[in-house]
């Protein structure tokens, strides 16, 4: 299904679509003249409260014409012959409405339609906010051409979703990549976050981070959006980079009814001696004038989250066994965060006439992800022997000196977009046009500043002794972490060693222009729409960010930690599991930085600084020219959408190829005679600016069909193709080196990295239930070609043991430059596949007697499986990254006119996080335990995650509602394991957060 147009140029493609576009417009004008004699029926679909009803299905009989009301509840039927008709409106959750209508030749009939509930027991659908939102989402799902699910704002705010990612994580077959207790990236249908596209009002928003394409969604508060559309299959008029899904965040717009919504609440988390949180916001807007042609709306939100995290990250020894895990060290960590997030969006539109309108949308969100971190690291004596004859250290063995780090991160990330557009509606056609500018940035994007301290206390024995362990998941290192008298907590035992300071930022600007033309037609009594469109986008990203390393301080003058103390102190760390619950005393990073800048400005470690600087100096440009042709037609019970999209991509990148040479060829080694202030010059390194400008063309066909089995049930089938372009940064020939890792870790770009493609197949059965509900059962299959995978080559790799072309040239040169180091690079695998089953159920049980009629249930389950083929240094076929085999969400609900409650239960089974295993047949000694992929040298997996959230609200006076909620009520652990669940890689806890507040909504009684 994929055609590689090797000899087509972007000019040829643009010219082809332009000629086709002109031909379509010209032909449509001729056809329009012939259709002038036909009539038009138009109007609004409203509920009993006068609110717009989007997604209502309208059928005209006896002419088989079907349309759907738009986001504002407006509908339009064109090409209607003169005559008498019956117009039927169906909307799940409301009684069907039938109206007789007579039209004359060339007439435009304006007909507004008001839906009503079928009986008194369904009145809740009108009066309960969340239930009304659920009705909207079900009907939009029902009438969409593609497989789509919708979550309106009433549903988003019915559980304590801190950000947009947390809300999206409640969709079927969606799991979350979590950081700091919140969802950050979304993983749809077992795919990585990079395979899901995120848009705001249809415009792709750029990622603020320098090394990824996907947007971190914890930047956007959940109260920023009007609804979330999860497109699990792509139409030709959508960007092709959505192999996993395409998620559209719809901003809020003014409706015919005035809008005023205000809220505020506060919360508390019982961790780290208590952490507070609060948020507030509001939306206001209306349409002005007698005919309400001008609409204006604004929305603003703010939240503060004082989060605390108790964390451990032990380092597993490769000679461990299932029965006897052994850890070489453990970083016992404490995180204190003060996350400030705010955003505002707004819209203005003007209806010049019934057929022509203009609009402007603005969207901006900002996250200051500030936090302090402290790490104590006890280090055990090393194991000796072999896998079959291991000798463990004893209580009196001498371990290595422990370590201490402190870090203070101050990244500030934001995303924003401005969209200007318009639309003109003719009798049987629609012309749209739009331009946009989207920008993102992240300050301190090079990395987190960090200060290190050396152990100067008495000889210490921090040994991990398996026989003394009482808890498989909480390893202990002798007397170093068991009580509050631990010598690690004595500030006089630590001396200031070195510090890294970060500056600069990454920024990206996307400029987009697009237009489309749609033409309604009648073909042998079958009504359809033919659509064509063009789009051009230019994305320019640049980073100018550096890290400066200060090292080599004179031992005699370097201060002790006791001179650089922070006021922080936690008396309930890890529920008393470590240090008897006491954490601290700890250093203050700002004090360490100020001391350095006042006393050690001449102690810059030149090579470490250079190694961190040049990979963070780059810029990229990605230009995409796209065009599409799409046809939608009703053939009796069959509704079919076919289309083809062509995207031409041109990428231009510039970065530095950094090479060290001289005495050692290692970053961190001196280049001159003075070890405290090494000189930087041509004798130490070269940094050569390098360009890389790949271009390619993708042809992306799609066929989406829906066959109506009954009035409320249908069978869908989809075949489509998608693309995942490499992140432009991965095409930059950068080289980074982390000399603090053991072994030293080196990451390199891959100018030869190719785009990934997928053939997608879907089958879905859906049945829409009365009074309000749905049942869905579907199967999907994704055939991935040239998947992009992160490959890490272990230290000590000998090129002589491999065929000449086994590794790319870029890898070979770095292996020669950094012998003995671990090399990481994005590469292309051979192929992979993912398949899965999705089940969804939703129902309001309004037919039950008495108080039981307020009950409802939302539940979904998904099963996925996958296989990756062609990974370097492996002869097995592991699963793809982030594919969780079993996930489910169960949300019991209860609604009355005034009271509403919802419980959120979410389960995500463990998934593969990173590839780590290397087959011993490729590298001798790569698996010293002999336990294979499930052993201590195996891949890294996320822990299974089960979380319980809840929220309840009560409308106590007119539009005033009291709201209480609980987040993470079961204090679920987050973390990773390596190979087997017995092998701990990371475990951290956040404890529950409880909040309470008040919301006011105009028009509710």
C-alpha cells in the first residue's frame, strides 16, 4: 500500500494538487449552477435547556439524506429537491424528534429543532452536568466518519485530573508515561508516545523539550480544554503522523447562551510533613448583538502543586539470582516540588452572514516544574566469584565510600498557538482557510544542575547482605540506612566536591497555512461529499543551552555540607522504612552555587563543559507540504469514506560533531599541565559544524466504512497508513558523554535515521443503548516498518567480532573514539507488529427503581500484544516499547439533579520501558547470571500500576456546587524492575491528595 515516489519533487506534488484543486472548484461551480433550483434546509439542534446539541444525526425521508449537527449544533442539508419530507433527529439519551417540512424550488428553510427527554426518569440527562457531557461524547462517537472517542469538559472535571494527560489516560487502551506523580506522555494502543500526534484545534503543537517530538501534556491544565477528541484512525484530511492516534484538544468558544463558570479549591498531601496545593480558574463569554453575530470568550486557569516524593533506585548486580537479588548501591532519594501551572485561551468569531464567518483562537499554557532533589547513596563491597559460585560481602567487608548529591531544577516550559481562519458556505459547498503560529520553549533545557559531595567521615561499611534482608522490595545497606543515627545524616561527614550549572533554552516555532474545499453531490440518488485540501507547515527549532562544570576544588578549602545546609527536614520518610523515617540534614544547592561563583570561578572543568555544551547547540527546520483528496458517500446502509494524502517532507539540520583527542581522549581529563584549570584549545578537541538535509515523500491512503446493522448499531472497518518521522534532533550528528556513569555513557545522533511507517487495520462493532450508553468491541492490527528503536551498545564491544557493515558508520567512528564506553543511538529495526482487542461499556441505569436510577457505569478493557524484529545484538523478539498487555478502567457513577459522584479505578499491567538485554552470542559475558531476558541483565519494565481516584459534588444553591475529591487514594507505588519483578530498579510513593472547593456555573438551578 506504500508508494515511494523517488523521483517526485515537492514542486511536482504541489503543482499536481493545485491543478486538481482548481479543476474541482471549476467543476463545482458548473454543478452548483445546475443545482441552484434545489432547496436548502438548515437550522440548530437544541436541548430542552436551549443549549446546542453537537453530533445529532438528522435524516430526511423519503430522500436518503443524512447530516450531522456541528460543534455549535448547526446543521445544513443542501441539494434537496422541491417536495414534502419528514425530518427525523436522533440523539442517544433523548427521545427521537420527527418534523414535517415542505420546501420549494430554490428555497432556504430555517428550522430549529428542540430535543426532549423520553420520560421523567431521563430528566437527569438534562440536569446533571456530567451525564449531559456523556451524552454529547456518545453521539459524537456515533456520527464520526472515523473511529473516535470524545471526552467533554464535564467529564474531564468529574475526576481529579491534574492535567490533560491524566484525563486522556482514562480513555480505553491508553496508558500513561508518568513523572513526578502525574501523567506526562500518552501511550495509545501499545505504542510509544512519539507515535501519537497532539493538536490544538487541529494544529500540531511543538514539543518544548529539545530531544523529542511528542508534547509533554502535564504543561496543559485539564481545565484548559472544552473537549478531547481521541482519533484512533486517521482520515485523509488529518495529518499522517498518528500511527498510535491523533489527539485533538478543542479550545472553548462562545455559544448562543452566555457562559460564566468559576471555581477554586485547595488540597493537602500528607507527605514530607505535609504539602499543599490549590487551583482556581474561570470561563466567561457570550455572543453580542441582536443577531448574535459576534462571539467572544476567555478562559484562565492556575494551579499550584506542592508535591513530595519518597524514592529509592538501587543498582542491581548482574550476578543476582531470582531467589537472591544483590544490589551494588542504592540512591535513597527525596524530591520536593513546587509545580506552578497556568494557562489561558480564548476565541473571537464574527458571522459576516449566514454563509461567511471568521474566527481567531488563542491558546497558551506554562509549567514551572521547579523542584529540589537530594540523594544519599550507600555503596556495597563488590561481589566476587561466578554465577554458580558467588561470594557475598560480610558485615565487616569494606565497601566503597558513600556518595551524596543535591539538585535544584528550575525548568520553565510552555506551549502556545494563535489560529486565524474563516469559512464560506455556498448552497452545496464549503470553502475553509486558516493560518497559524505555534511556539514552545523550555528554559534550562540542557539538564538539571547538580552538586556532588565526597565522603570524609570515618570508614563506613554500607554492605548489602542478602541474609539480612526482610523485605524483597526495600533493600537495606547495613547500618547506613536503617536508623536516624546513620552516619550518612551527619552533615560534617560530607565535603563539597563539584557542581554543574545549566543555562539557556530550547525553542520551536511552527508556521502553518492550509485550505480546503468540499462539494456536496448527488450520484444516482446517493448523497456524498468530495473534499480536497492543501497544507504547508514550517517548523524551526533551535537550542542554545549549556552546562558548565566546576571541579578540582582544593581539598583544604572546600567547605563541609554543614556550611551549606538547607532548612529541609522530613520526619516521615518512606513510612519509616529508611533512616527510621528521618531524612536530612541536606545541602542547599543555591548556597553551593553561590559559594562556587564567589570562590571557584577558575575551576571550570573544560572538557566536561565542552562535552555538555556542543551537543546542546543546534537548529533544525522541518517543512511539510501536504495535499489530500477525500470522498464520503452513503450507499444505503453503508457509509464509506475514502481518501489519499500525500506528504512531502524536507528536513534541514545543523549541529556539531565533537571529537576529543590528546592525552586520554576522554571528557573530564586535563588538556594542559594545570589540573585545576585545564586549558581548552585545538589540542583537546574539535567541534565541526555539520549539516544533514534528508527529504522524502509519503503516500497515505485510507478507507473507512460504517455499515448500519440497526438504527442504533453498526459495524466499522478501517484500512489506513500512517508515518512517524524521526525527531529532527536525532538527525543532528551530535555526541554527548556522561562521564559520571559507570561505564561512561555516550549518546550520538543518527543522520541516517529513516521515518517509520505503519499499515493499520481496524474492525469495530458498536451498539448505542437507551436511555444513555454504548457497547463497543473492536480489534486492531498495526504493521510497523523500519521502527525507530533506542539501541545501547555495551562497553568493551569489539568491532572485529562483527561483520563489516553490521553497525552504521556513525557508530563505528564513535566506538573507535570512545573505546570501552556504552554507546546509545536511535536506529531502525526491521519490522514489528502490534495487535489488540478493545471492549467498552457505558450505561446510565435510569430505568432502575427509586434511588437506584441514579447509578451508572463506565468500563473498558484492552488486551495488546506485539513483537519487535531485527534489534541489534539480539537474537530474540521482544515486545515493543510501552506495550502493556492488559489495561482496564472501571468508573462507577451516581447522579441526581443535585448530587454527582464518580470513582475512577485504573489498571495498567507492566510494560517494557527500555531495551537493555544483549544476547551472549553477540557479546561474551553480556549475561553473567545466565538467566536470559528475565535475569538481572534483562530489559527494564514499568511496574504494574493500579490507582484509585474519586470525586463528589453537590449543587447546594442555584449555580453553586461544592466539590470534594481524592487522588491516588491507595498510595500506589510507581517504578520499574529489571528482567523480573523481584529485581527492583525504582520504587517511589506520593501518598493521597485530598481537595475541596466550590464551583459556580451560570444557568444551573
